[in-house]
C-alpha cells in the first residue's frame, strides 16, 4: 500500500487546488514544498507581491488622483523601497497563513523540502533543515512546480544592477533610471509601476510591438499613456551586451545605441522548474523551456502522473492553474470531469490595467467573421468624471449575423473586474440585446457596457438601412 493516494509537488495555485480537491474526495494527500515557498511563486515572488506593489504605487504616488488634484498630489514626496515593501510583506504573510490553514483544515500533509522522482511511484524528499532524503510512495502524483524567470547565459546577473523579475522585489532603492528588456506582460507591468514612481524607464523589445496577443487599439492606448509617464520604447531592437559600470549598467543594442541606467531588468520569459525533478526516473521528459506535455485531463505520458499550472505552458495564469489542479485531481481520483470553460479572461496589471475575453478584431478578421464594434469611453461616463479617469475605454465586438458577443476588451480603472460581466454574457450565449436592455447602477463604470452596446446596435442599424436602400 502506498504512503499516499495523491502527492502534489508544489503548493502554488494549481498545487493547492489539486491537493484540496483530492482531500475533499477522501484521499490521503501530501504536498511537497520548501518551507519558505508555501504558496509557490504566485504568493512569494509573482502575482501577489507584484499586484500588491502596484496598489502601493498607485496609493503613494496619488496617480489616480492626478487629473483631479494635479500632479503634486502624493501621499509622500520621497517614496522608498521600505514604503513599497511594507504592504507587500503583510499581504504575503497573510496569504501564506490562509494557505496553511486551508491545507491543515483539509488534512493535507505538508512535507517541507525538495522532491524528486526515484521511480514512477516514489518521490525522494530532501528536507529543508538537514538535507536528509526520505522516500514516500503515491498512487497518483501531480507536478505543480511552476516556473522561474529565464536567464540568458550571455547575461551576468548580480541581483542588484542586472536583475530579473524576482530580484526586482528586493531592490535596495527605487532606481532613477531603469532599462526593461522584454515587453511581455511582466516587463510592461513593472515598467508602468516604476514609471509611475518617477523612474525614467526605457523598454527594449526585439519585436515590433508589445503584448501582441492584445487588441491593437487597447495596446496603442496603453503605449500613449506610458509615454505620458516618460517611458521610452525601443522596438525592433536586440540587446548585444549589458556591461556593469560602477553603480549602474550600460545596455548596448545591436543597432549601436547605448543606454546607461541604474538598473537593467530582464523579462525574457519563464522556464519550467523541472530540472531538479529527475523526470527521467519517472519515464518523463520536459522540453527545452522546462515544460511538460499533458492531455485534456492534464495527465502526462505516464498515466498516473499529472502536471498543472505554469509548468505546462500557456496560458500560465493563476486562475487557470487553479482550475487545472482541480480537474487533474478529480480525474486522478476517478471522478467525472468537465472540461474547462473556453472563455478565459486575461488580466494585465499595467497602470492603467488591461483585460479581455474572447476574440480580438485581428482574429475575427483572419477568420472572416463579420462583426461590429461598440465603444464606450470613460470620459463620457459620470463615473469616469467622478474618479478622474478620462483615458479608459470598453470595446465590444458583436456578431453582425446573430448579435452574439464575440469579444470584450477593457482598458482603464477596474478593467480586470469589469471584464467578467462580458464573460458571463458570452458564457450564457447572450447577445448585445441583453446589454442594451439591462439596467446598470448609475453612476458606475459597468454602465459602459450599455453605452458600448448601444453604439454597436446603432452601427448595425445604419448598415442594415444602407444595405436595404442599395
């Protein structure tokens, strides 16, 4: 008889939900995690600290109040790393307590240490304290080890002047100048935060645009806003070298440009944390990015071993990881499983934030799907005027044939919350008529749905009339 029915490697969002779901089904469950990493990357160095840092930046800089009270409206003139870190550490500590409590309440055994496969059913756990390895066996195993920032071999990281997205949380001071290499989600999120603090930020990206999976109009709005915060963009540029110089670093581009800065942050993607797992002992292998291939139920090539979360690649979101963990645990325990909903919202916590669900204009155009666009701008809403958000917008993509909602794209205050209204309408197969006829609280930003729906409806009405007259 195995020591456990289910063993989970990693305690991030996917690992937590897998362990708890299996425990609620009456299984004997263990989670393996380093003592200082309970909650995984999400809680300790990723989602939670970066989003808490963002809220601290917004509060301390008074950026949200700038249009109402002027640029000088700041809680503190001199904002320090200590100011930014106080709330972050409090939230991290609180979240870790919540996770420990949830695991204990569901009778999940937590083994502190590092796990590796000894054979397909046996895990060796090296303890945090003495390094001694204990062996445990399991009928089912879930890999939820997450990812770490990718570090190019050509770059000398020192975690002070040349850093990745983990080390940026440990900076000793707010840099006056910062180069961000990579205009993906993490790079642009941190670029916007430090720009809000007054740091002169330069973003270097080898592609011709940033956030290529986002709606182009939304990205252009974000780019305009970031340029207003003095962010400089260098698109179509590759970094040839980064040279440490005294108290800073010099970024040399292949084009010959040289950019001095206090700090250089690399945001060059993520690498699956599988190197220490000894996957070959279990009959598994990872790709060059450390990712593990799975089927629709998150089972690997070895049927009793599952993998969930960032370690399997796209979409690599905390929200989807949680659902993947739950589904994997149910399947592992022989329970009926429903596929995850296709309509997964994407949230990007830039300043201002972006969120979307469904198709983009480019996707619908490529797929030759006829659609109409309805737009609402925050500056036209009473709530937008009240909160001083004149740049926000909500865009609906509506089928010209059956009036179904095909996509929702939001930029501005509350975007990551607002998007769920559209997600719900889309998930229920709703049409733009529902939003036209719905009554929204006034004054709210949610009212933007009605304004955008009316805009789309009016455009479709004009097209129908002109078509009939031709």
